[in-house]
C-alpha cells in the first residue's frame, strides 16, 4: 500500500473511526439516551415561552384549586351529581367531544348520583369519552358494550409489540352505554419521564384506541373501520372530512411534541376552571339567567382533568416532576390536529455528518496552530448546538446532541494532545540537534514556528561567516597548554555568544577559527545585516577582552594583549543540512558561496583590514539595515580559485563608532578609486597617498598590520603607471593568495 495512504489511514481515518464510532455506539445505550434527554428537556422548557398559542379547539376543563375551595365544590373527590350537572350544562354548548381524564370505574354509594351522571352523559348524545385503564388483574367487571367499544381491526405489523394487558378496567356500565370508552394509560419511559404516549392498547387479543386517539376519532367522526394502522409507520385516520397521518413506532407509541405547559395554555385561554364553566353554563342555559362573556365551547374538544396542586393525577414530563397528566393528552391532540409532529433525525445520518466534519478537521488542520485547532474544536460544537437548538425551538426537529459532541470532542482532544506530544518530541529533537549550535532564543523560535529542520541537505539563502585569530601559530609558542585552553574558551565563548545573540548558527570550531551561518536552520530575511553587525560587535568585544587581559598584569604575554581577529562574510544560496556518515554527522553548509566567504577572511590579511565581505553581503545588509553598517569598496577582485571578478568591501564598522578621521579617509579613498578606474594614475596616486595618512590601520603602529587598502592601491597604481593594463581592462585585480 502507498505510504501516503497508510499515513492517512493511521493518522486521520483510524482516530476518527475510533472516537466518533465509539460515541455512536454509546449513543444507543440507555444511560446515554437518558443523558441525551437532558438538553432536550431544557430546550423544551425554554421554547414553551415562544410557541404559537395552543389550538383553540382543545380546551382543558381543570379541576383546579379554585374549584375545590369551600365556597365552590369543596374537597375532592366530588359527588357525581356535580359531574352530571356539568354535563347537562355543557351539553348546551355543543362541544365536538367531551373527554374525561377522570375514572368512573366504581359505583358510588348513592345509586341516584350514578343515574344523574348517566343522564348528563346522555344529554351529550354520545359525544363523550370516558377513561379506562389497563390491568393484569381481573377487575371482575361486566364486558364492554360492543356498540360503544369497537376495536380497530385494520392493522399491519406484529401486534404483540403493542402495549398488552389481560384486562381493561372500564367505567361503570351505565356510562359505557352513554358514551365511548378509551384507555388513558401514559406510562413513563425508562428514565421515568413521559416522552411518548401509546396510541393503541391490546386487550384480550383486540386493539383499542387510546384516550387521545378516541377523542380525535370522535372529533373527526372517524369510525374504527376508517382507521388503518401500519406499525412502525403511522396510524391513518381516513374519515370523510377528517384525515390525519399519525407517526408511530413498532410499539404503537407516538413521540409527544410538547408545545405548551399549563401556564401557556392558561395564557392562551385554553384552560377553564371546572367550577366556573359549570356554573356559567348552568346559569345561562338551565337557570335561564343570561351569563355575560360565556366561554365558547362549540365544536371543541373538552378534556376534563385534575390540575390542582396535590391531586393524584400528576406525573413527570419534560416540564417537571409534578405535571398534570391531562396536559399529556392535550399536547397529543394539539399535535395531531395541527400535524405538528416532532421529527427525530436518525443517529446514522448524524454519524455521517459528524464523521465527515471530524475527518475534514483532522486533514485540514493537521499542520495548523493549536490556536486554530482550539477555535475549530470549540466553534464547531457551538455551531452544532445552535443549529440543534434552533431546529427544535422553531421546527420541532431534534438532532442528537450528546453523543455527536462527545465523539467530536474526544477527536479534538485526541488531535490537540497528539500535536502537543508531537511538538514536545519535536522540541526535544530540535534542542538535541541545535542546542549547541544556536542560541536558546533561536531554538525557541524554531520550536514556536512549528517547522522541523530538514534532515539531509537543502538549499537556503544565508550569510556564511568565517573568522580566525591573526598570527595564532605564535600563541602556542608563548602559552602553556592550560593557558591556551583558558584563553581560547574565553575568546570562543565571546564570539559564539554574539553570533547566537544576532540569530546566527554555529557550524564548527577549527582550532582558533569560528565557522557560522546566518539564515539557517530558520530563515532570516536580514541575515546579512545580522552577520555584519555580529562581526563588528566581536571586534568591539575583543577590544574589551584585551583591556581585561591587560588589567591582569603579567598573567598574559604581549601577543595576547595584541590579539586581533579577521572575519570574512559572503551571502548567497548554499546547501545546508545534517551531513556526514550514517553514524556521525554535523549540521553544516557547503557550496561555492561558502568557499567565497572563506576567501574573504583569508584575503582580509593581504588588504590590511579585519572584516571583508562581498557585494552580495553589502547589498543585502543595506537592504535591511540602511546605512547602519559602513562599508568601503576595495575593488573588483578575482580571488584564488575563481575566474570572475567579485566586488569586495571592507566592513569598516558601525555608523555610531566611525571617527571623523576615518570618514575623511573613506571619502578620499572613494575618489581615488574612481580615478583609478578611469586610468587617471597621477591624480589617483595623489589621493591614495592622502588617504593613506588617515588609514585607521598603519604598518608599524597597528600590531599585525603590514599594509592597508590605500598602500596596496599605491603599489597597484605605480605598477600600472609603468605597465598599463590592456585596453579592455575593467578594473579587476587578481589576488595571488587564498
């Protein structure tokens, strides 16, 4: 397999599959599903404040605190005569359906009370649904009236998965005759919260509608024969004027889209106190005393249920632990009337998107900074959560939040930790490779750049630096080995510190010689400027060292007190890298431009200067440092080993350290050199003699100097006066020493 493909599989695909795949698998576990419900409930509670008003066709008749006060009907439970009074009165309002979420499964002690409630039910002309419930114990009740409780028979799918009970506890026989019976069971889910409601109940081998479904069938005049059930898909109400598709799972459960809580229903005018509506309708229609602002119930579904604090019909819903369960039926009916169904996006669809985003992040950000990775790691979950929040709040579309965020988050943690470890290993590798070559600051910059130096050779634009001590062979004759070691350690430490402070990299020591480079292993746009400044700082530092050595009395011989260093520089492309054998190598530089820098160092002696460079270094230095470094043109020279002339320059010093005498020398020398190129030998000779008297380095005065640029050109001009160069001479001069 191709190495690149192997790398992608190992470093990108495998961690993505592991992190997101594991989170996906955890997403199907019960504890993760319970965790997933936490944000769902919180957002549901939040969005209730911003929902559209509850459907005006669904009205809750609440047995509330005001209805059970002493000046109303008193303590619950009430005599059934009150319910008979309610049904007789409300029948004049002509509701489409009256749904009792209250059980009348036992006979009352007063037979007359049961007759009154039965009479009230008859007044509604069978537009009433009484609640029953399922049981595993034989309730010893008479069988249901067939005409009032026809089962649903058109069912496709495995019915054994439906909620099944051996028995159904039904209202008293008289109410079964006066209305329909349906089952009000809304058992909590695995986490104790009612998130779905059974739409069908299977009892004694037959399937009956739930209280909510029966209410809708009554409201839409849909007979059981006009109901078609496809388990795992939907319940189809196929009446002549009322048709709905109700999504259900294989167990006949409907996922409730909780739209409003009790307060929201009250504020929308969908909740009326039982006492108030009973007495207002009784006064208006039975007592024949007109009642102002009579609540309108015509063609509406009325659901009677307990909402007073402390009553028994409370349960856990997303709204809280003590929610009136009548709200469950009200929300189900409201959902179906408006076809406002919750849509739950399948986990596998979210898996594909999460996987794609996670893998893309790994691929696109693999070489980016930790800051960008952190922004991605935090930004994507924030965006996803915002999308999930908006989808549920506005469109009832639920995106699973927890497991995708766990999978994506673990992948980001893995990615960031892996980069931290890689950077730590790279930092240790860089420190190991370059800690002895470059300054700690440069090592830090290399680590922060995130660029690992290339092993082997590669081309880089740098400035090569060569230096050695003038007349070093005499030092070993005058000093003991111990003294020589002390002296060289002090000198080489000073040189190396300055080179590293200016961003240079130590290549090697060759005896007294120092070889360095500026611009590798990290690119430095101003490498030439740094090298030139370093050369002059070293000369100044050596001046300080000589003063220190002098202060030590007779510790050091005169040769040490007169120590000078010569430096050569050249800029251009070279090959840099770790070079050597497979067992021992060195980070170094190679190429013609390196050799030319060495020629600048050796040639400085013959010109009587201490720092010399090529025009490439001068031009690159001035491009970044302006006139901070002062140069003197020495001419176009053909160095030994090369066939073409190279313009060379003395690095005279830093601008702030140049004396007026030296500046005068440079002006005269420049004028003389121009006359020299024009073959005006006489005038050039005169100016060179004038500049010679101002030269900072004078033979016989400056130790180790046998000449200087002015004296050298006096000899050249005098030679050309006797034997002029050929007609095509362009001013070049051939060096005869390395």
